[in-house]
């Protein structure tokens, strides 16, 4: 059940309560007027809504009273396993069925296109940037993300750096600029200012402002693109050694790019190791008797990916996608290294992706492997939208 479907379900429960005389309040007409989101700290379940707080005034009752009226009706709706009331009247909803199973199956079905919109929507966008390397990279990644959302995109660029004197050389014949774009795999469709005023992406420039010189390219394509895209556009990117730019190249936990790529490499290693043990992935219910929150965190991170990808496109903000990849990578690394307890009475090892010792592969192992592979698929797909490679070995 998607958030939109759940919003309609909440509206239906409200109408039933009003029709039965249990509430006296106007029911919103559109599902979008009932907000459904992930539970905040202190909440529980899969989703939460503050609708009881929204309509309490009109109903002439406290939010808690409204929530207690809606709770049993909402819990009786198909697809809902339970409803809990927290705080002053938040309704926390637990969906029926194995959410992990549904998320994993969708990722396996769509592969690297998970979160993409097909077919094209028919929407058209133009992104205009100054002639500066970070702006060009940001526009290139925004183009890739928007294309994933079914939008046709054209990227245009100023004909010369800001402040350049009249008669500056044509950028189309500027070898240094062309070499820089080629090294970073950036495509510009046209140069020159558009005839009509057009919003321009102007992130804080990289080192060597207005230049495509070595300060902006010394880290190589992947690390340079990450260094320019991961910070928010209004933040300064770290490119030079003085700024700590070399941190993007080190293979250690403090480097978020390394964590993302390492998580992908680990997911591929788990698949290879499972093949050596004679089993493969199979989506299913992921039993977690030890109560590891890492499993839930990974499922939530993967489930949030499509909405964040869409948001990154709408706002021309690849940094949102980059940060979500870090969230997924960290959740995956915690999931695959969760404490491994002894298996009671032949059950699958608690928290283990692969069997331990002489243990036989079980349905739980296959389901956990499927979740691990799904995480790897999303990480690789997200990196490709940032124009960054995802190596299987590090």
C-alpha cells in the first residue's frame, strides 16, 4: 500500500465514522489533504498521520478522542495490520504483509530503474548554468535524474565565464573546457544566454573559480563528481588538498563515497559467496528474532528512495540523492554485519545473511540475501545517476 493509497484509506475511515455519527466534522475531499509519512521519533509502525489533530477543532473534541474513534475503523481496513495512538493523537499504522518482501520484489523487477518513471511524462525542462565546472556537473547530474523521472531535458551554458572580456574565445572551440567536460563525462547541449530570462543554477563554485583547471580535476572523475555533488549547492565543495579534498580518495569509513561503493561491492560479494554455498536469493519474509533495527532501517531507506529521487529531480538537487545513497549504504553495512546469534533449534542464524558453519541455507537466508542484493541494485543505480561508477571489487 502506497502513501497515497493509505491516505485514501484514512479518508474512508473518517467518512465511515462521520456517517455513523461518531464524529461531527467535514471530511476532506482529496486524499492529498491527509498527510501520511514515516513515523517520527517516538512513533511506531510503517506510517503515521496527524489527521486527528487536524480535525479535532472542527469536531469539538480533543485530538486523542478523535484518534480513538478513528483507530478501530482504520484497523479494520484491508491491508492494515494494526493502529497505535502516540503523543497527543498521532495515528501510527502498521501495514499487513511483509513490507520487505514487497520492496525487494519491486527492486528485483525494476532493477536499476527502481524509482524511475516510465513512460516519459511529456514534460520538458531546461537547465541553464554559468560556465563553471561545478555548475556544469550539477546540471549534468540533474539532467540524468530528471530523465529518470520521464522528463526531457536540455542543458545550456553561458558562452564565457562571468566577467570575461568581450571577444572571449568561443567555448565550443576551447580545448581546455572541452577536455574538462569530457574528463567528467558532462554534456552541454548549447552555449550562449537564452533569449528569455531563465533561472540559472549557481552553486558555490569549485576551486579555481570559472576555470576548468587541475584544481577541479585532480581527484579523477568519480571522486571529483562526488566532491562537487554531495554538498548542498550553497556549501563549499572540498576539492583542493588544503580543503581536505584528498579525503574523497581514501578507503576508510570517514569517506562517504567509499562507504557507498564499499556497500555495493559487499552486496556483490555476498551473492558470489552464496553461489559458492549453493544457494541464491529469494524474496520472502525476513524474520528477525533478535529484533535488529538494522533490518527495518534498510527497508525504510530503500522504500524512501523513489520519493527522494523524485524530489532531487524537482529541486535540481543531486545532493539529496547522494545523501540518500549514504543512508542506504550505512543501513546495509549495519544489516550485513548485524550480531549473529546461535540458531535455536535449527532456525536460521539471527541477523546473518549467509549460513554460519555447517548450517544449511534456509528461506530466511535467501530472503536476507535478496534484501542485500536489492540494496546493491539501488546503490549502483543511484551512483549511475550521479555519473559515478560502482565497481564490484575495491
